[in-house]
């Protein structure tokens, strides 16, 4: 058995024993049982999708990324949204270029489908040729967004309708994954030798197929995961220790600008940890509704039982907030409405980039 085969087998084994890599169907059975308990307790099967009246099914599925960003109203405070442009499917590069000029932006720029799933289709484009190719392949409406530097975090914020202040129950760091060249090994060999990258060989070998035989010069840094998505290679860390009153206040201020939003995860970038803790210089990339998990649970080595506990608490909070909205006269979606959304989501052909 060759070294390559041994490493591939080891990587596959690690994906089986490390629950952070399990598929949704393997992770969620305990959570579904808890959902049944909470549904009976609060008297409604769909209350968890009633926590954000200002989003389609509270952000369960098929929600528009651009539409969510559009919902923020009023003057920007301590937290701002990244500059963005919404384009219809089939939009021309000239429209994008005109907007970039107006906003004084240059490449790299971020392109993403308006309807996305776990980072699918999101690409950081560095030139006009790549941008034109991406635009020609995308069959959905499009969000063009300025590229923001700094550190990336997932901030889960929740606020009950009758509460004056919200809370941040989850704060997750999102670290890019990279390899360092040594002047001897090919990119494929470096991936196989890395203790984490080897667990994602199927994805990396496909994404970087045309570069696998390239020998990386000594000291060259090769970024494997360029976006903060776990399924695309980002490493998640539990950073709840960094939550401060200043950070909560900043997101309370932001939440007040979105009518009908009470529960979800912001994906943000910030220059440094000190700014994060102070609640300043924070830029919103995306806002995910009820399905925006408390991403700290995917920190390597985070115990399975703690992850299940945190996910159950997550859906308990969503259900309780949804019940509070119901008591205030907001009707939750029906089971048939959620079923139709689920079917539409399952049938959707989401864009994937090489």
C-alpha cells in the first residue's frame, strides 16, 4: 500500500470519526427529536420558522441574500454592511464595472448567487476575465460585493420581542486554511501530508486539479480555503470568550435597523480582535436566519454531546421567539408552506464553481 493510499484512507477515516464533518442527516436526528418535544410544549410545529417575520420562513430556505441586506434601514452605526450590487440573472459585466467605478472599488471582488447554500457558487474574482466567466455561468440573480479584509467571525444574535436587549449566544472564528511550500513537494503531496487538508482531498483535488503537480517554492503560502465556509475548508473556532457588552450593544443597534429580524447569524469581518470586542469597524458580509447555526460547535474537537446540546438550545430559542410572535398576532407558516419551500430548495440547482 502506497503512502498516498494510506493518507487517503486515513483522511476518510477521520471524516467518519470527527463529527464536525458529518452530513446534515447524520448530525440532526437528536435535534429533530428535541424539535418534536418543543413543538408539543409550545403548541405549534412551525413556530421555529416564525422567529423572523421579516424573512421568508425566518430564513429556513430560498431566502434572498440581497433582499435581506436591503432590509436594513436607517443610518449606519457601529456596524455597516459591505457595499453590494444586486443584478438580475444574466447581468452584463458592464453593469458590474459601472458600479465598481461609482463605488471606487477594484478587483478582487466577491460574486455570489442571490440564492446560495453553504458557500456554493461564491467566488473571489481577481480580474475581468474571471468575472465574465462567472457571470456567464450563473443562472440566478446575483450579488456583487466589495472584498473586505481582516478577520472573519460568525456572530449569532437573538432578541425576544419583549426584551430591550439581545444576546450573543455564539461567536465563531473562521480561519482560512493554507499550506506552505517547501520547494520539494507538489501541491497534492502537501495536501496529503497536512493533518486537516487530507480530510478534504475530494474537494481540494477537484478544485485545484490543474495545480496538483506544481511544486510550491519554499515559503510560498497557498490558500486552500478563501471563504469562511466550513464545507469549503475554513476552520471554525469557539470564540465566545470574546463577547463583551460593547459587542452586544453594537448588534442590538444593528438589529433595530431590520424590522422583523430577531434570530440569526451574521457573517462579519473586522480588522482585529480589539475592534470586535469594542463593537467597532465591523462589516456585515451576510445575514443568515433560523438555519444560521451556532457555528462554534464545529471547532475541531468540540464534544458531540455539547454540539447537540447547543443545537437543541438554538432551536428552543427560535421556537420560543416564534411563539412570542404568534402571541402578538403573527401567524407562523403552515406545514404545507414549509413543505413547498423544502421541495423548491431540494430541486434547486445551486451554482458551483471550480
